[in-house]
C-alpha cells in the first residue's frame, strides 16, 4: 500500500489549498481515512476523517466549517479542501488509512491507521 500527498505549498492567510492523497494497493470498504498534521514543536493531531462506508465525516474543532474531506473511489484519491487558512494551520499534513473497517469512531488516534503518506508542507503567512 502506498499513499502520496500533494497540493501543499505557501499561501497567504485567508487563502485556500486542496490537498490530494493518491493511494495504490489499498482496497477499502467502510474503512476510515484521515488527514493529520504536525506543526513545529507540536504533536501530530487529527484534522479530519471520513468513513468510506457511510460517508460520515469528522473534523477537528478548529477547522470545522473551513476544511472539507472527501474521497473519489474512481481516482483512488483522498482530498482535503482547506479554505480561510490561518497561520496556525501551518504544518506538515499527512494522509492516513486504516487497515480494517469500522474504526472512525476513534479517528483521532494515530493507531487507528496502518498506512501513512510521507507528508506535504502547508505554510500560511
């Protein structure tokens, strides 16, 4: 299984970015997929997750209403649309995928996910 993020970059506050996570070798049905981020000097935190079975989505409080997670089965891609970006959103963003279905109830736990991408830098100034 491989996950590779793209779409990161530098943007001014108030701007938007869309992150993509292309995955291969991964078969899923009802699995939880998510986005995490790690800012300098801080622990990695869950940003958003989606239950690929029923489409339920989950968000960190501070990004709710600004970020949207989605996935495209046909393109084997997970997305994170980020609007109204703030300097505090600056971090390395990682996509992650669970190995077994039905774990989005604990979506903020890193141990929920077996597969991780290498990360993409997002800088908001």
